[in-house]
């Protein structure tokens, strides 16, 4: 069997475990919404004991995954990043000094992440409230937490985003892709999303890596916040790391099927983007963007 260097890696450091990543996400969901996910506790002492045990388990899981992600990055010399897809995929073992530094960084990231969990819970509470207030079909907050795909996707995104800010590679993306597969909502962990955010229905929403979304924004299904054409270097490779996605200021509403592209595109506060429109330039605050109304014909079948 032909083993090419791009799709086969032998030896070296293993990437973060997909199984362990799934377990971490499930355990964190319990902490974010106790009683709605994971084990159900009937009384407060049992709940508190379970939470202490779970926090200890999460700390061990997360530290191991962070260390694996950091080791994997440090040991990998991907030929694709050098523009030579035919070269061997070189793997180098970290030196003892590098290994010690990786362990320290993983532990520090874990401690910093756990310290941020109360703030993440606060943000998610505001997201739940925004969904309840913004959808007349929601009868109570429990229904939002249990049933709405946007809350599932935002829970994972907000957790993964914290890890991304702490410099942990790969793992945040793996976490968000679990939510993407489950909900159909694709949010890159690098995006910046303000408080009280609501995605109604959610299916087919795409939010790119460098998107910036202000407070109290609302998207409907099928919305794309994406990039336009990508600049390339002298070898013809796409330039990485540039700001290439739009910015939505506070209180923007984007209706179903709209596409907003480009890093220079800023949608001003309190603006509404109508369904199905294609936007590639900035819009001032307090405007409505709509395509020309299509003429509808009603034809008798008799």
C-alpha cells in the first residue's frame, strides 16, 4: 500500500485523542449546565461531591490533551507548510528541556482555563436568555438548553475559544468540529463572539476564524460569515493568519441564507441583513440591506 507523507504519519508524537476530546467536551457540558447534561443528582451534597470529582477528572483529561497538542506541534515538521507535499513528514522527539517546558505550559493552560469557567458559564447564561427572548417558540429556558442546537454549538465554541486564547493548538478545532458534526453549525474557535448571541434554527451557519461579532447579535439558518479571495505568497500558497472575515457590530440581525464576506466588511450596529442577500462591502449603522423584491407569479393549473 502506498503511504504518502500527507495522509500517513508513522512514529513520533500522537495527536490529541479524539475519544478523550469527546469525553472532555461531555464533562465540560455537565459543568456548564448541571442537571441538563451528564449524571443527574437529586440532592445538593451528592451534586457537590460529583462536581468536585468531575473537576478533578477534567483537570487530568485537559492537561493530558493540552500536553499532547503541544508535543504534537513541537514534533511535527509538515512538508505541506514548506510547500513540498512530496517530502517526508519528519517527526522529531522534543528534547528533555522542551518536554519539561511543554508539561509546564500544559499545566498552566489547564489552571488558567479552569479559572475561566465561571465567566464562560455567565456568557452561556446570557446566550440562553437571548434565545428565550428571541424565539416565541421557546416556552421556557429548559427547552432552550435541552433542544436548541445553537446552545450546544456555543457551549463548545466558548470553551474551545478560551483554550485557543491560551495558545493550545489543534484541540480547540477538534472540539468545535465535534459540535459541527452534532449541530450542523460551523464556528471556528478563533472567532470572537460577544455576549447574548443567538443562532435561530442554526443548520448551515458558518462563522469563520477571524469573524468578530458584537453583543446581542442574531443569525438565522444558512448564514455564512466568510472570506473572499485569499492572497497568496510568491510560491502561490495561501497566506495564513490574515484577518479575512467580516465584523458585525452590536445588535445586528442577519436573516436566513445571507452571505457576508471579507475582512474589510463591517456591518454597522443595529443593521438588518435580509435573507438571501450577498454582501461584500461595509454597511453603516441603522440600515436595512435587502435585495430587489422578486416578482411572484401565480398561475392556474386548470
